[in-house]
């Protein structure tokens, strides 16, 4: 099976997002994209994750509203190209939360 190598995943608290786009610009592999036709309850567009996250944590560091939780996977996985449902990654590999540096 071929897919997009993925080493990390993020949880996005979409209701805390203010739609500023900073995380999209900060993501080195460009796997975050803002919604175009969906909004949170405060009326802001919010980011969605596609396959290929490296777990680098830049999105979390750039977000002024603490929207992201980032995990690095214990081992890389290959995911189908396109948006990642959080449950898809969690089903594939038990995520390892990088709490200690
Ligand atoms: S952890 Fe890194 S690669 Fe993954 S979404 Fe955030 S900035 Fe992008
Ligand atoms: S940086 Fe944070 S507040 Fe700004 S769009 Fe991204 S998730 Fe939303």
C-alpha cells in the first residue's frame, strides 16, 4: 500500500480558533488548510489536517489561542492522501504524547 508518510498528528480545538491563518503558514510540510465553507460556532474558519504531519509542533507554537495538541507517533505510518480524521490515525497507531522534552 502506498500513502503519505506521516510521523505525527494533531488535535484541533476548532471552537477556540479565531481563524487567523498563522498555523497554516507555520506548517513546514503544508498539511494544514483552512476550511472554506465551514465555520465554528463563533463564525471563524478553522484549520484541518491532511496526511503528512511530522509532529514538529510548529502549529502549536504559532497559535495564539492554544488550539493544538501535537503527538509524535512511535513509528511512521502511511495514510491516504487528503484530510485525516483524527480517529484514522488513532486506529492505525496508538499516539505517543510528547509531554517531556
Ligand atoms: S505538527 Fe508540524 S507538520 Fe504537523 S500540523 Fe503541526 S506544523 Fe504541521
Ligand atoms: S493559528 Fe490558531 S487561531 Fe489561528 S487559524 Fe490556526 S488554529 Fe486558528
